[in-house]
């Protein structure tokens, strides 16, 4: 009910009860009248009007136009209600925007914290909890120095010196956590000014760059290894080419053949290294295509042994191949060739001069096993998993780019096979490639069994 209606009803009720009062006094108690007048209709009307105005007065609306005044009050009430609705809508919008903002910050991959002008922590997102292993309940409202220390080189960084300045980026820093954890980080510090002169809060973004540092270190090691491994065969090639050019040193046909064989060995070593680099790049780009075709194992082993025979002769190694003629696999011939080439080149590299390198193949449990044994220094048990990692380098085994066995592992997985390692320090190692046997191998084995009966 509107205020105007309430006023009208209240005044009307007052007039009605006033009329009853007048009627009671005049008609029922004439002696109480101050003026001895005859009650007529106009006297009763005057009394009724006076009673109604008294009702209006008692309601606080002493005016001759109550309807006009009530309309202003109604308009004012509507304005108040309208402003109240706007305030409630704005409060809800601000609350929702704050929740969205906090959700975005908590879901950000980088750590974010806010500091007031005294260095107290006011916000600590989820990524900061993961980076530091510190819960926000343990750090909010405390000086940031109790939780974290930031270093640029050996210098301690004081965030308060950046307050009031524009965004500052610190590229290579270290973060020390109160629980003892440390990690490299990229820092971005932004100031929120209250006005032109008064500094406000600071927003600090902490990006963990541990992975980038590891990649940089890996790249530096890779460049150093590749440079070293390319320099050695290249120096050998240039050296033997100089000997061939010097007629005083290269005087017989035997000398020329010896120098040419050394050139070929060094050239094949460089070619193998370059092929490994290209193969690794293709693997990381996902451009490895695996075919499936009948592959005769003995043919592949004989071809690889022939290609690397000059390397074996250069170290005075005895290279032998023991492979049955009836072993087949349904796989990719080129990939198998590459795997065996890497394994055999490693066996030749690490074998002692004058020893033997043996290649053998056999069938076991419907699988074809291809083993390559060397007489090298062997591999420690703790290093057997490391040797298949990219750019790995096992101590006391000479320089290596660490790509050969990495490629062997990846190609074997692509072919659906396994690679096994048996090694003894000081004695040597045996690498075995295990692939599913083809039906041709099973059929040949059955025919051989029937023929022997």
C-alpha cells in the first residue's frame, strides 16, 4: 500500500471517529456543550472537516494538498529503491569480478604475489604454493623476506626499492625459499600507485626457468660434444690427405692404400655422426615413418658388417657374423639396418685393439634375437639406463654425442621390439635387439624340423 493511500485512510478514520465523538456529545450529552446551538447539518460538517484535518495533522502531513505531497514521497522512495538495486547489482558484479580475477591468478602457470608498501604479502596464488611448497595461510600478512629471498647474481634484491617505479623485469635471478628450496627464476615487478606521489601495492610475477636452464646446459654440452666428435675425424681426414699429398712420405702403393683406408674410416665416422643428428631431429619432429615388409636378418647383418669392416680392421679387430639363413621379420629394413649400424659402430669403438666383435642371431619364443658383443670396458649397473638417454656420456668410455643408443632405443620402440643389455665391467657388453619373428621364420623352422626327422 502506498503512503498516499495510508494517509488518506488514516485521515478518513480520524474524521469518522471525530464525527462519532461529535454525535455522542451533542445528541447524547447536550449539557456538555459550550455553546447552546442546535445541531444542524452545517455545524456537523464543520466538525467533520476539523476532525479530518486533525487526522491529517496527526499523520505529519499538514497541507491542503496531501495527494501532491504523497507523490513526491513516492517518487523519493522509488529513487531510493532504484539506487539500492543499482548498489546491490554493482556489489554483486564487483564480487563476481573479484572471484574471476582471483581464479585467473590462481590458475596462472607463473607464481604471483602482491606486496603492500611495507613489503607485507597480501596475495599468494596456487603456482607460488607449488613453486615454493609454502601454503598461502603460512605467508599472508607477513614480510616477504620471511618466506623468500631473491638474488640477482650474488646481490640480494629488495623489492621496496622498485615501489612507485614502472614495470621492472629481472631476467636471470635465483629464488631462495625459507624451507631450503632454490630455483632460477625470471621476475617481473609492477607498482600500483595510489596517486602521482603515493606508492601502493606491488605485483610480483615469478617464472620458474629451471627447464630453460637445463635446455641451455644441454645445448652447450651438445655443441661441445658434436664439435669434439666432428673435429677428431676431420683432423684425421686432413692429416691422411696431407700424407697422401706428400710424395716423400707416401712412396709405396701399400702406404697409399693404408692412408686411403684411414680416410674412409674417418669419413664414415663423420657420416654416421651427421646421420644420427638428422635422425634425432626427425624423431623430435615426429617425422619417423615405419614400414612393414619381409626382412631377411642375415642379409642385413652381412651388409652392416661389410660397411664397417674397415673400421674394425683399423683397430685390428676380428669381426664375425653368425646368422641363420631362415630368420625373417616383418618390419622396416632401413630402421633395422640403422639400429645394427649404431650398435656395431659402438662395439668397434669401445673394443680393445686385437680383440673380437661378434654378431649373432637366433630365434627364441617366436622372437628373433640379434646380439652384438664387444670386448670393451663394460657398463656399470647404475649406468645401464643412462646410456639410452640423449647426449649421455658415460665416464671412462671416451667422447660420444650420446645419440647412437638414444636412436637405437627410439627406433626399437617404433618397431615394436625391445633392446636388452648384459655387461660386465672390464670384460665387455652384449646388446640384444629382440623383434617379433615373421611367419616365414616359423615355417622355415618347422620345415627344418621335419627334414631332420
